[in-house]
C-alpha cells in the first residue's frame, strides 16, 4: 500500500472515531464535564475554602490541573478501549485485519481518536474552571506537551486493554482497580510535600504523579517532582506501549479465533 493510501486509511479511522465521539456527545462529552464540575464545587469550593494555600496559590487553583488531567486520562483510555473492543465484538475489526492497512496505521488511528476525545473534554473542564478561579498559565508549551503525551499514553493503554479483553466486563477491570487508584493517589488533590516521608516515597512510584505534576508546572510554575524526569517517563511509557501493541497486533493476540 502506498503512503497516500495509508494516509487515507488513517484519516478514515480517525474520522470514524471522531464522528462517533461527536454523534453521541451526551455520553462522551457531557457526563465527564458534569462530574468534574461537582469536584470543583465539593472539593474546591466547599472543602477547599477551609484549606490553606499550597505553594502560594489557592486550593481551588491547585486542583484545576489535576482535575483536567484526570479527565484527559479517563476519556482517552475509555474511548479507545470501548471503540476497539466493540469492533472486536462485532467482528468489524476483521475488515481492517484482512486489508493492507498496516498495524502502525491502525494504532495511530485509534489512538488519535482517543487523544481527540481526551483533549476536547479536558478543554471543556478547563473552561468550567474559569467560573471558579482565575486560571494562570506559566508555560503553554509544557501544558500542551504533557496533555498530548498523557492522552497518547492512556489511549495506547486503552488499546492494550481492548486487545486482551474477552468480554465487556474486562474493559472495566483495569480502570476500576488500577487506573482510578493511581489517579486519586497521583497528587490531584494534594501536594506530596505534605505527606510523611514513607508515603512520599510510595507516591513517587506512581507514574500518574509525574504526569499531573508536569501538567501543573505548566500552569503554576512549580512541581513536586522533576519536570524533565516526568517528560521522560511519559516518553518511555509511550514507546513501550506502542511497541507492545504493535507486537500483539502482529501476532493477532486476542483478535484471531
């Protein structure tokens, strides 16, 4: 297949994914915005008003990057895992497998769809935050880099989950028992500087901590961890997950009966 035909295949997958997100927007875009609005009200407004400033900023302003990143993580992951597994379940994925579309293009198409949904919903949540606090932006480039890389990493994770999933229940196991605890313990609602030394050390083993803090640095100019290390961790995860997905698709793992 020529490069032009590969490009057509890629844009076709992306168009299908984006159209799906926009067509059922009451399910894909609206619920996460409502959920994060409740977080702003409960944790930021009601509880946050009783919490002292963190690194010189209000608690409401502190949690905004974390809540935006939480939204991006969840939506980029869930978009890919649900879409790809649905294609497996309906056997429409076989049309891609028997075509001359390369596995790289298949991965890129589904991941792009997940990234688009994650960033759209993250942007909507950021707009909601404007009603609660005046946003500060320290470095636009860092913000964009971290939100894009994080969306890519979790979209790739969603694809990996979908490849191994055998029934619909399987696509909720990882988000419920692994991803959600990692997000809530990743510094969304607190700074690890306030933790005892033991729990601070444990928190530094959580990769989500680096994603959220790198993103927060782009807004407020401070981070609990090294920003360069955070960026490298994201890059390594993206490389590993891409390689694993390519190998599994090449073998037909979870796709061929």
